């Protein structure tokens, strides 16, 4: 009994201390890193703190899991941070702080253009998020294997079928284990699915209409050994898995991932073989689409210091700061001005620089469906459903038709609950 | 059959080793390999560079390719030995490689660049422990702060849990009172509910109580563990009632009986529970992840997992951190397991 | 350590003694229970009661005040099945797959675990050299966090893992363990036993050591066979400990989640998806968060567990009395 009394006094004391600290205009920035992002932002924000006496921006580096799973619950309970780096751009819309009253909206429109829409849902169409890193999906190709096999690499405008055929030939002629691999992620297959005619978003709501042809082809590739079956079949649920390790070991000819892998390829492949990035292959429906993505920095309405929060984000959105962050974190810029000038990525080898440039060059090929899908607030639900059900079809728990039917049912159930 | 059972049930050894002893030792040594081997692998892996981690087939010890300092080149060149052609057996430094051809130089003659097929080069490698996996951790963040938070949570939660649980177990095993069965069922009922499925309601309760972003928000809910009550109660039942009756004759208060007689006699079970409690709190991840969001409150497990991004995981740092997190708990275990032994010895004689 | 504990205990004794005089011994029981009951009430029962509210409401809102009442809809969704044995015929096919997987898993895992834990405890109870060391070794995996357990075994078992490298080297040839449903399931059972066996071994060992030596000496005098001694002395005297082990193993088995989730993610397909993972994904990790469905599932599981445990306790009591 004594113990509980003791603890509650200590508790009260602890609360008093934290309340005292909050009055010194402390801004909490919940951040996650795929590389060095949080460290770079922390460093850039010291400059902000120097310019703004009395403001203390604390960068809390958390596991990505905390951003995806816990942040929404914390926001609902009113205990969220002031600023966060997030990926579910549409899904968290209801909590965003509109920066419009505090920033130069003209500059923001000019700098971020279309990506601002990814943070808008319905009539909540303010200025919410600064897209801090733009990613695009696309293929890495092992050029050395092509050379060894003496197979001509398909050129621009080649289809998925062309690449599958060529990669299979290469894998047969060399000791590569798999012709192709795609990351286990609903986001990664979205681009190819669009190229095969999937709609994904129609009139602002999600749909799996037109997903059939891609599902059919993809499951078929997994069955006949064109795709590395391990990637999708060795996991369950909506778990993410990549095939970077296989590609780095020279076991995969054609690896469909995205621009964020460039750094890792650059460091780890080294001189082992030559690799290059090509544009996303085309599908029978016409488009040769990759899928855009990335992360952005947003402020939340529940903050006690909306003005400072807006100021912090606006500071990071300025062209020079943004360019420096992009260069240091080796991410593609979503800032149109920075993109136009071009970024000299810090410490990148010529191969990496070329790869990032190739990814950037593929951005105009992104189909409107894919672009809209990235900003659709229900896309996380759809990613999860895609991965779960396609995996079941690949391991044979469901037929492709059953999987597609389940996908539609799941989506319907999800949407009826999310209303 | 009876032979087998004599082997399994014997408690006193003979002067010379019986065949059953050999089987026992065989089983135990196999156990050591199976239980310990994977952990050794983990520790060795934590000293590997990212390239070495991704390599197939994996190698037991960490290796790194040697480099050559050659005049005229700013950075050291990767060292190779040539396996075919004119230069067979020569050590060379590689300057460039593209499309299956490599450009190399001999250390003695840095001016002449020689082009040879890349597959005639074999890398020269040496065992190298990548200690920078560890040292970079200390540069990167405030390791001691996280260590302190983890320790504080673990110690407080364990102490609280041991006290509260043994008090409850005492009355549930040694008292006859109305409602005892109900309470016991309640405890067992609580066992059915893993924290994972009540994360959200529990989070709302803890937030409502003002314990969000406080270490107490991890400590106090963690103390309500039914496993402990159940475990201790089952153990305390085996303590003979006569001891208690004798103490009551001597006019000892119930509290004194509890902590002077019951607690010491339950030492083995309490030691087991202590180890478990320490381990649970030390390794706890999902719950602290939702309650603690500020760096100054982070535990080691949270810091460890912040190496996991959306798309990339910093494996070398994560592994090194894992090993560092494992060390203290292994030490605690080494210390506590002696208590289990002595505790058992003292009750065994009764 | 005693130097801290003793004064604290002395201080607590003063109010406890006063309470004892005031309430009498039997009512004092509640004083001993109170702190525990308060903690349970707040952090175990209150969440379950909230879960009942979640289970009967819809939408993906976190706060109960924003959730519309839907009655038994979530339960109906969960139990809407053409044929309970065929998950594909169910509306919530994932739930039923998880149910059947869990059932199989628990049967195998509890059986193997209790069997091996007992065997190991009996061997460790022998008069062997370096007993402390061996005991530590078998307990060691229990110290590892679930994520680490999964990480280690994933590396060993992945297509390019240590085990396959070894099998390739011996010429047997590797197997793609994690892609084949049966293998993945088998390894899940193995890993779970590997990670938790030490805990049960230790409990059983403590129980074995608590059996007084003189009982055995009497048996030796009677020239009872070893098997008879084991059955007539060891097992009955071990019964209370065995009950703890069985009840805990069963409950923890049904609640298996972390290490398997980190190990296979529930795959391949849904081959190693267990109930808690289903609840976690529906209600927490997935999008949108179907709290209602998850809460309903958790209540169903808790209900089944309560019944199972009661049966276990009842059987035990009957055995002890008979």
C-alpha cells in the first residue's frame, strides 16, 4: 500500500516537471529513419533554433512501426507529437494542421505542386504536408549477367513480358537463381498493376477493378519460376519483404524495387557486378507506370504552438535547406525547384548518381491512376489486402479468382467500417 | 523400461559413470549446442560488415577484404590475387571494374594499369571484427540514458510485482476465506488476456491516468501479471501448514509470517519469477512503444528498433545493439540462478 | 539487497499489525489481496470491459464515444461460416484459418514442450557435474526477446541461411524451409519450444527438488522399481507443479504471437497465422483498424480459454481427490 502512495507522489512530481518544460516552447518532432534522415533534420533544425530564440525542436527518432501503428492511436487520444514524418499521407488528414495562415502559399504551390494533394482529403484541402522524400518504384537490372549471357537488354518501351522473357533467358544461361523479383508490398505492385489496366482509384474511392490481368500474370510468374517465389511466399500477413539481398548476391537478374534502394546497392554491390536502373516496363493496357511514394513532414492540429510548427516546416521547405537535406539524405526531391536545379547527392558514386537520375527521369511516366493512388486515404488498406490475398494465391491457398473475390470483399468491409 | 526410468529418476550418482550418465551428458551437450549455438552465431554476426551479413553462403567468422595503400592513389585499393593468366599468383590492387573487366595495378608499379577479366581475380580476405558496429552506437545516441530508463523500469516493475504477487499468492494458498475461489478464478481469467489484444483500451486507460510518456506508465501496468500469482500460489501450497500454525502459536503477526516464513521458503519460486519479471520488462517492446514517444524516456528496446525504417534496416547497428542489450540480462541471470540453487537446497532438506 | 528490504518490511508491518487487530485474520486476507486486485482491476479487467464495448460498436474510431453501436454484428461476421471446418467457406476466412492453425499448433507445441521440459528437468535433477552451467544453458533462450529469437532462426532457416549452407556442404541439399507451409509450421513449433522450454524446465526442476529425499529413501528400502517410484512418488508429488506447467503452457501456447509474427509474419500464405496475430492485425497493425472485429475475436478466444482451463482444473481436482 505504501508503495502505491509513493509512486503516485513521484508521478505527480514527474508531471510537474514535464509541464514546466513544455512552457519553454518545446516542439516535438517524431521522426523515423531509413538511413540518416533524422540526424540530418536534427542538424538542420539547430540552425532554425539559432534563428528563433527560445524554441527547442526535439527530434525523437522512433521505429517506423511507431509511426504506422501507434501514431494514429496517440493522435486520436490527443497525445500526439507536434510534428511528424509520416508515410500515410492521406490517412492522417483529419489531424493535420493547416499551414496556410502561417506560410507563403504561393511559394508552396510553386515548390510542391501536385504532391500537396496527397495530403488533402475531400474538403480538407489546405496546406498540410511537405513531401520530404519522393520515391518511385522501378527495376534494377544486373547488367553483368546480361553481358555474360549475351542477351540484348530490352530497350525503352519494352513490356513486362519482354523483360520476363529476356531475364529468363539470362538466368538460364548464367548461374543466377531467379530471373525476376518484386518486393513484397502492395505499393510495389501498384505500378505494374496499373500498367496491366487496374484502376485502383475511381471517383475518389478505391477499387480493385481491372486488377485481374496483373494478378493472373504475377501468380503465373511465381508458379513457373520467373519470379523469386521466396519473396512473396515465405511471409504472411501484410509483412514487408524485399529481395535486395538476392540482387546484391547476383542471384536475381531483374529486381523491381525503388529509388530508395540506390544507396544500398551502391554500397554493397560495389565492384561485384554492374547494375543499372531502367524505366518501369510497359503493360498491355498501355502505361509504363511506376508508383510514386515517399514520406512527408506534417504538423498536427493538437499542437500548442501552431505558429512555430508551421515555421519549422516552412523552414525545412525553403529551397536551400530542402536541397541540402535531399543531397545529404540521398533522396529524390519533391520540391520542383530543387528538382529542376538538380541535386548533387552527397558521397554518391557515378553509378548511384546515374541510377537516381534514371529514376527521376521515369517520374513523368507515372500514370495518373498511380499518382492518385498514392494520395488516396484508403491506400494502406488496399496495399495490405493486395499483399495478403496475392500471397495466398501464390502459395495455393486460394485460386486467383477466389483471391480477387476476397480482395473485393475485404475492401468493401474496410470501406464500410472506415465511413 | 525400468532401466530407463532408473536413469531418469535417479537423484544420486554412483561412484563410476553408469551408461545412463553417458546418455545424460550426451543429451546435455546436444542441448548446449542447440540452445547456445544460435546465440553464438548472433554475437559473431554482430561483428560483421553489411556486405558480410548479406553474403551467401554465410561464414562463421567475420571477414573483410584487405586493402592496399598504393602510391598515387588517394584511397586504399581492394586487394586481389590473380588466379589465371600471366600475373597468376600476384597480389594486385583494383582501380576500376566494369562489365566483367577489371583494371588493376601491381603495388610495385603503380603507374601501369593492367586490364584483365574480372573473374580471374580472387579477393584476399582476413578475419576482421567490425567493432565500429559497436562504437558508432555510443556516438549516435545517449546509450547511458536508455540503459538507465530500461534499468529503472525493470527494477521498479520487478520489485512491485514480486511484492504484490507474493502477498496475493500467500493468502490464496494459505487462507480459507469466502470468495477465495472467485479471486482465484479472476486471476486465472486475467491470464487469458494477453496485453497484445488490449493495447488500445489499455493505452486509453493509462493516458487517462496521466501516465503517457512517463516511465510509470510502463512500470505499473506491467506489475499486474497473473502468471506470478499463479506460479507462487502453486508453490506456496506445498509449504506445510504446521509451520504457520507453530508461528501463530508464538504470536507472530500475519505479516511477519508472510515475510519471515513464507517468502524465504518460496525463494526458488520467487527467484524464477524474478528472472521472468526482469526478462519481460527488459525485453518489453510493444507496450513501451506506444506509451513512450520521447527520446529521453526511451528504453533500450525502443532505441534498438529505431534502426528499422520503412524500407531499410540498419542490420549491423541493430545486431550490435541486440548483443549489448542481452549482456546485462545474461549477467543478472548468472547471478540469480545461484539463488534458485540455494533456495532449492534449503527447502529440499525439509 | 536484504539491507533495503528488511526495513521496508518492518515499516509495512506496523499498519498491517494494526489492521490485523482491527479486522481479524480472515478479513486481513483482503488487505493482502488489495494491491493486486487494484492493479488487475485497472489494467486487466477494465481493458476487457472496454473490449466488450469495442466489440459491440463499429467504425475505425479509437475513442468509444465516437463509435456507433452495432450490436452483435461483429460476432456474426466472425461466426458466419458455411462449414466451420473449411475456412474458405467463412466470411472471415482469416479468422478461421487462424483458429485451426492455433489448435494444431497448441496441440503439438504443448505436447513437445512439456515432454522435453520434463525430460530435461529429470536429467538436470540427477547428480551431474556442472549442473548450474547446464541449467543456465537450457534457460538461456528464455532471456532472448521474441524479436531476437525470430531474427536468429530466420537467418538460420532462410533460403541462403546457415542450415542450408550446411546441408549443401554435406551434399544433402538445402530445402526452402520458409516457403513450404508444412516446414514453416514445423519450424514454428520448434522455435516456440526452443524459446520457452527453459522456463517450464526450471519450474519442473524446482518442483522436483522440493520433493523430500526421505520419500525416495523409503522407496529404495521397499525395493520399489524405478518406474514404480517415478509413477507412485515423483509424478503425484509433482502434480501441483505439473498443473502450473500445463495451464501456463496451454494459455501461453494459444497466445503465441511475437516470435512467430517476427519469424514468418504468419506465412507462407496463412500457414502460421495464429489467433493473436489475427487480432493484432485486424485491430492494430492493419488498415483500417477494425477494433470491433478484433475485440470480438479476443473475447471469443478468452471465453474458450476459460472453459479449457476450468476443464483442466476440474480434471486435476478429480484426480487428486480420487
